[in-house]
C-alpha cells in the first residue's frame, strides 16, 4: 500500500469466494503495514460516509446503488465504466449528483499514463488527428469506452459522434456473465474538428490479444503496441524528444487518482458530465445493433 497517511478502507463484498480471494491477494502483496480494512456484505450496513467511494460493481442498477451511497453522505466518487446501461440512467445519475452537490469521475485511466501525457503534448498543436485502434480479440463492448475517451482527451473535445455500421452481424456472449453481450467489427467516430477515430476488433480466439494504437495528424505519426510496451515514431520528428511507452496498471494509477481527488477535488479523469456523450453514443450504436438482430427495441445496453 502506497498511502502514507493513516487510512481505513470499507469494502462491500457480498460474495464470500470473492472476499476470500481478495484476502489471499492482500496477504501476498502487503509487505508493509496495511491499512485497516472493514468488510461488509451490503451497503446498507455502512454507518459512516467516506472521503471517496470507488464503485467497481458491474453496470446493472448502478444508479440505484450510487443514490443510496449519496443519501449516506458520500460526496466524491470514482466510478468504473461503463457507468451504467442507458442514456436515461446516465441522465438520472447526473441529476442525482447535482441534487446532492457531489462529484463523480469516470475511471478512463489512460489519461494517467505518463506516455499518453507526452503524446498529448506532442500533438497539442495539431489542427486535427486520426486515432486508429486495433484490439485483436478483445470485445468492443468493454473496450471501446477507453479509446473513445482517449480520443476526446487528446482532442480536448467531448462532442464525439459514433457510427456502428461496420459492426459484425453476430452478437457474442460475454465472459463477464450470461446477461452481458459483446460485439466485434469496427466503430467509427468523428468530431467537429474533422478528427477521426476507428476502433476495430474481432472475436477470433485463435488470434492473440493485442492493443495497437496509431495517431496521425498529417505530419507526425506514432504507433504504440501497448501490451509489448513499445512506441514507434514513423515520421521524422527532428529535434522533438522521443520517449518510451509504459503501460499504466490500475493498481499503480488508482493511488495517484485518489490522491489528486482528495488533495485538489479534481483529477485528470473525465467527470461524470464529461463522459456522458461518449457513453450515450456507445449506447446508441450497440442498442441499435441489438434491436436489429433481436427484432425488438433494446432499452438497456447489456455491457459492463
């Protein structure tokens, strides 16, 4: 544990097996004195509000859960994505946060990769750019939000528009549970600066996982192999400094994110309001795709 201050952590985990697995992992990792951890089986059992709440459940009924936590006096939230399962749920969350004068940030944490911070600086003068992502056999449902947010952040522009025309016809089962679905193919995006985004994947399990990211602005061109932690500069950068790529793991980044929020009441992550358009566009294309193939209107997007 990196926290220098004396802290106490309340963990709500109703699943005994998951709790036991967590305890085993904590015992393995805790080479120094660990913070106090209090275990609960329900959020109704919590008696005190926290300085910050990390919401890492799946997306089903998350707005109801967060509303309970808000009523208990919690004011600062780090929320996993997808935040919820529909635009209506998302709008309701924004309204609830406003009502309780609370703040929420969405854990699209590539903004905290030092390497992407350098890339953002490298392309800061670009009039427009193209971001292309190739994901091997990863699902678009669980992966797209990471790179839609990366696109918005690099562009300083949240007005993204997405197109799901090039999704594969097949709908896949998700490894995260029977009630969740996955998608393959290509998602295309753009904004009013005439910058473009493509995110491509397939569901061929014989192909190894990969995350290849290319960024091009007409002059500069970089390619990143995230899993191999390699970056390639494909054009002449002259005197511009070159740098290596380091993948930022959640276990390393969460500490910095929480410290920023507690100290400054802000962080590099998108706020709940910032991330609304990215979520609503993904809900639209996935729900339209499901509705077409299931022959009935889908209201909630079954991804997490």
